[in-house]
């Protein structure tokens, strides 16, 4: 006998009707609702997990790129030297801006190299010396590239901090007040705080290194 079928006949010829159990419309709607909620929850969980993993990967990639950039910057700062026009190796230095002379491309010429923070990125400006005599340097940066992006240093978190010859013994006068007296600086600490999405909960990564300004011993302070 199938659900919904009736069976006529019985004792004393009486008619008996029997309905077999089945799912009502209300039960079907409840089941569909439960399934819909479960699928929505699973989809939301999947999307959140995907976004979280993507953010972690992006943060790691940004931090690795910043670390490579800082490593190159530190390597450059260790080989600063007198400009081809006779200028002192360090031009100027503040918490977010540093100008020095060095042979950045190993071509035998001394370029003026400018590191500065601009719109959340650490930039590198390179200026070549003139081919004329006496040698001069144009006032503005000729070629600008990006050392690191997504830089989130606050105003009280300098990118560049400077130290004199007495550091670390002298903790009173170090780090040096900025803008620095260039002849006093012997070390520089570079610190970048990387945050690829400031609108999210804090996910900051610190990239930090220290360089010694070499080739300065010949100068009288």
C-alpha cells in the first residue's frame, strides 16, 4: 500500500480510510531553512578563512620585500664617501629623511642618494654628478625608486635614528637630536613598520637594522 492510498472494505463492509506517514509542507520548509542557514554559515566561514590566509600571505610578502629593501639600504649606507665635489659624506639627516654620498651603482662615480618617507613608502632618489668641472649636483633627485611600501611609521616612530661615537655607552645624548649635526653621526638605525591594511586590526611587522657610517675617520669633528 503506498502513502496517500485508501483501503475500502473491512469488517461488516465498513469503509476504513488510512493515510501513511509523510513529510508535511511545514516540515519541508523547516528542513530547507536549516540547510540554507548551514550553507550560508559554511560559505561565510570559507570566505573569512580565505581572506585571512590571503592577508597573511600579503603581509608576509610585503614584509619580505621591505626586509630586502632595508638590507640593500643598510649595505649602501655602510659605504658612504665624500662627494665628487668634495662634500662631506653625509648631507643631512632627520627622522624621515637622509641624504648621503656613495657610489650606489659601482661605476666609479659618487652619487648623491636621498632616502625619504613619502605617502606611506620609503623612496630612494639618486642624483648623478655633472660631467663638467668643477663637479656639481643638480638640486633635485634625478631617478626615484621605491625601497619599501606600506610603511606605517607614526611621527614619533622615526625611520632613521642616529648615534654618535660614544654609543652605546652614552645613553644621554643618543639617539642624536634631529635634524642632526652631520659630523656627529657614526651609526644609523633604520626601522620600518609595515602594515598593508591599516583598516584591519593591527597586523604590523617591524623591519629594523643598523649601519655604521664608514670612511668617516679621516674627517675631524
